[in-house]
C-alpha cells in the first residue's frame, strides 16, 4: 500500500570526529522515503529552494518515490542543517539551521495524495503536521515524529496532534522532556496517555523500545562497527518501520514487532556512510541477510 511522508528535504553539512561533508543530500523526509522504498511505493511531500540540485530528485525518483509533491519555492534556498558529532557519536550539536524554503511552506496535497492509506509526519512543526493531517481522507495509519524544539516551543499544537495520531516515534531524551520524567518506561506510558495507541522510543546505538496498552519491549540495535555518520538514523528507522507496515497492509502486534526490526536494520546501514551513500549500495536482499543474523543474535 502506498505511504505518504511529509517532512524536511535538506542540504546538510556534517562534521564527525574524523571527516566532514558539505551540503550533502539530507532531511527527515529524504532519509525516510529512501528507507521506506525498499518495502513500498512512497509519496514525498516537501519543499526545496532554487539551489536544489536536480540530480537529488532523480536519485529519489529512481527508487519507488513519487516526487510530484516536492515543491520548488521561488526565490528561496533549500532547508540547511549543519551538525557536529562529538567523540561519543551518540552526542550531536546543531551548529546552524536555516529553514529557508520551509519558512512559508504550507503543503497542499493533491486529491490522490490525500487518499493515501499510510501517513508519516516526519520531524517538522506540529502546526504543519496538523495542517497535513487535516487534509487526509480516511487514512488507516498515521504516525508522527517530533523533536525537542517542538516540545519546548509548540507544545500545545503537539498535544493536539498526539490526540489524533496512531503512533509517535521520538528519541529517549525527547520522551523524557515531553513527560517530565527520567524513567523511560514511565515516559512511554505517559506518552500513551496523551493519545497515541503506540509509542516507539529510539535509543540510538541501544535500539528502540515499543509501548502499547498491551505490551512493552526493547529491541537492540544491530551491532555495526562502521559508524561513519549517524545522521538520518532515526528517520531511516521510521522509514523501514512504516515501509514494512505499508507493505504488509496491517499493523497487528506481530507485524509491528517485525517492522521495528526492519527499521533498526535499515538504520544500521544508513550510519555506515554519509548521506544516502550506504543505502544506495544495498538491496532488499542485503536487509534480509542482516535480518537473519539479527534473528540468530536474539535467539537464546
Ligand atoms: P536524524 O539524524 O534522524 O535525527 O535526522 C537528521 C536529519 O533531520 C538531517 O538530515 C536534517 O536535515 C534534518 N533536520 C534537522 N533538524 C531539523 C528540524 N528542526 N526540522 C526538520 N528536519 C530537521
């Protein structure tokens, strides 16, 4: 089943302890779309500026990603994010952020896109996420991501959004900030009380925790020694997870657990190089091979 994603489409400059890249392809919706495209057809909604290299659109369109919803904003530049990883690559600082094309962007979905059964609201302002959700016609599954910026600055809209979505994906520090507790299990349960039927708390190299009314579990990250650039790991996780759910066409507890595993595995490839460089080299078979190793690893 088709999957719609709305989020940032960006040019990123990234510094790691060993290397640096300038203005490479990034953005939450880009990592998400590419990761999901191993599983299902994806419709990408976002904005770019006049500096956007056309080759990036070609790269996305070369997968099963429909880029008709990618709008070039006249007179604008593309969203720009600059980040730096510390020696402990779980720690990252944002050095610069320029909203550019996203400053005035209010996506208007085509009729076809409005009827998409699976929707992912990637990291973006809750008011924009609500604006998109308002346009949807009978979606079967709506999942959103958020971040500390929105928890601090747009909490009212974020809470309105939480009442209307099926699932929320966020990282551990964000979950603690949102629920004002340092206990992750409590944090997960408190997010459920705000509305979503399930919550996934991402814990970087430590994997991800799942919460619903009926179950709580943790899946570890797939151990990889080649961590080159963690940028986009969270978005690729969400892309793998939602892509698999859309492919299966359901979100039963068993499917959700498998989807979490696929999210973790796709993210483990993303971090092995900058931008989409590693994902461009792999196929679904590579993901399935890693799944076999992951299943063995978890058997005891
Ligand atoms: P992740 O490493 O999964 O958190 O995602 C990093 C990506 O998110 C980068 O490619 C950035 O361009 C993008 N990004 C960073 N900050 C924001 C923001 N405030 N809103 C939307 N996207 C962002």
